[in-house]
């Protein structure tokens, strides 16, 4: 080496070994490249049958329909903000009450005064028939219906 402070220029770098002989750059026998990149030939998978494709598309269509329906219901709920009507018993009275052990019956005139209010501002409620049931624990005692007049709660 002439001057170790200078960078090496040219090929090969002078290291004291003789350059390779012309025509012999790599002294070992090189393997031929594999014509197939994988050890086995590529086999295409079977295409899905038409029934599988139909089932897949049907399930996808049902999922889309449910999502659209859910979004629509959610938007309607956001706009209307529905709430249940409020029922209050204002007064209860019982007249002509009698109980009989022999026939296991209870008779009397029951009078209830109910107040029903609608907290919804964007919806009204209509009643066609109001059915009243009187229960004591799980036992049914009596039932009556208010005549079919139409009530509107605004």
C-alpha cells in the first residue's frame, strides 16, 4: 500500500493477493435456479358453488337490511323521544261491600278515578277500550271494561 490515508479507488482493492484469472470469477459450481418458486405446483382452489354464493349473498343482504332498519329506528327514536303515558289513581271508593263464606264471594261497588297524562309532545295516544282487572296477589277477583268511547290524550 502506498498511502494508507488515501481512500481506495478502483477494483479490486490492493490487498496483496493476485487478481482472479480471467473467465473464472467464482471458483465453485453454482446450482441452476429452480424454475418453480415453490416446491409444489400451484393448484387453484375450487370456486364456491352457486348455492354457497347464494347463501353468502342472502346473509349479506339480510345483514344490510337489519342495519338499515336499526339506523332508521334509531333516527325515529332520536326525533320523537317517545315516553310511556303516566297513570295516577286519584281516588278509590268501595260501597255496598259484602263478603259471604258460604258462596265464597265478595260483592261491592268499586269506584276509581284515574288520571292519565301524555308526556310526549310530538305524539298523541288514543284508547279504544280500557280493560280493568282486580287482582289480589296472583288471584283474579274481578274484571270490567269501560264502554268503547274513544279517549284522546294530547
